C-alpha cells in the first residue's frame, strides 16, 4: 500500500517528547499499555522518531559537553574467576524464620533483603509468606589486591587509597566508635567474632573480605540505583559512590535521594555534590570528624575526573563547604585533646595541602611540605 505523507501533519513538539521519554522507559517492562493515554501516543512516536531527530544523547546525558563517559573496564571474563553469581530466587517462610537468618542463609545483606521486598526492620513475616531473594555474589580465589581489582572492576589506584584510609589490621581492633574492625575496614559482626577475633588473619582472608564487602555494597546500592545507570556510570564516580557506602554504610547512598535519583538521571554534578557525609551516627547522634572530611574531599575529587572542562561550580562549592567544616572539626579535636598541640600544625598543613592538590588550588593552601610525600605517608600508615 502506498502512503502519501503529504496528507499527514508532522508538527511534532519535541519538548513534549523529551518530557515523556522518562515515563516511557519506566513503562517498558510493563508494556506500552501500562502508559497513561496522553503519554502513550507521544511515547510511540518517541521510540521510533527520537533516533532520527538526534534527541536521545541530549536527553540521556546531563551536560554532555562536560562529561566524559569513561569506558567501564570491568573484565567479566576475569571477574568470573573470582566471583560466583547466584541468580535471584524465592524463599517460602518457615516457622522461626526471620529476615536476618534468611539473608544469612542466602548470603544476602539484611538491608538488601528488606529493600527488594519493600519491608522495614519492623515488618513481620509469617510462615508460608514468599520472600524474594535477590542476586548475590560470593568471592573466591582472591589472594592479592590485584585480585580484588579484577573481582570488583575498581582500579588499583583507588584500592590502594582505600587501603591507606582504612589503615588495615591483621588483628581486630576497635575503631573510633568502638566497632571491632579487622582487615581493610571490615566490621566484625556478632556472628563473625568467634571466627576473626583473637587471631591474625592471612592476606588471603583480608583481601577476600575486602572484595566481598565492596560487592555487597554495590548490590545494596543497586536496590536504589538501576542496573542500567550503574553499568553506564563512569568508573571514577562509581569508585567514589562505593567509597562512601564502604566507609559510612550503604544507607549513605540508599537513604539519600539526592544521590541515587541524580545517579539514575545521570545528573552527575548533583550526585557528586552530595557525596558529603562527614559524620558517623553514634547512639543516634551525628559525630563529625576531620578525618571524614578529608575522606569526602578525596571522594569528590576522584569523582570529578569525569569532567572534561574542569570542576563544575556546584561541585566546587560543595567541596569547599566540606573543607571548611573539616577545619572546624580539626580545631575542636585539638581542644578535646584528640590531636596533640605538637601534631596539630603538621595535621593541619597536610589537610590544607591535600585539598589544594585535589582541587587544583581552588581550595586549601599550598604548603612547603611536598604533597606527594604526604600522600606516600598516608599510604605507609597502612599496616597491611
């Protein structure tokens, strides 16, 4: 059949198409009939016409001229050597079951199990209820930090910095909040105490725990960040998101809609500007620390590697706020005796010099101390 296109009106409102593209993609899994009537027509047009109009890239990437999408160099063939992946399944609740022991049985964190089943810690489950068991990863054959890199897809440079920040312990020690910690930032749970307390761990155990903790954090994050958004995320940003989750718990991402919604929308400027949690929660109270301010400054700086044309003002303003709060925290720590009067000048100079280097001289202060030497000293503090 011949069609005379002259008889058709192609007066297309591209702004309306762009507004509806998000609704369209969310409904793909439910079928086009799940769309509202007004969206349906525009969405059908969008699916077939957007590539022709050249709109797709402009819609999906915020500030396309400033963001360089760095190829994610996860080698999935190499990863398979170090990670066993279990597909999602279902569990029928039995008598005496609870979320914690169900999660433990399947190797899934309690946070992730609650999230995928739309439950809270106060939710009650009953026998014969069906619980969704999400995808899980189990680490194997990890013996070195290079193996951790291959298992997680994160760079050696980032992992070396993570190791330096966490210092690392062959034997468990209490952190500043009195949580027993071993290896590289691994919090020892009650169930693990008989396994890890009172003895020295081998390198293989330490790096296995590290890889497992990183992958668990990734899966927790993906309860709020879509797999598509996660896979397309530039690697340095992904490292900084994981670093915040690793350091302050996955809730620092999954309970902060400013972060996860921005990541889903590829609004990376807003996401990075919110990687700022420089406090711990102790007995329900926020306890800030200058060390956490320094850690957040590193994370923001690492994430800004994705920007071609310098650090956006919004991100720089956020980093400067974190920097200034860190100075206040440091002064308070000196007054409380947590930093000695003798050590304070050097600690302060290090903080200022690192910020100056990380943000190209836009915050912080230049120091007579060589920054490279400072960074080397940070890494040398690691026991492991």
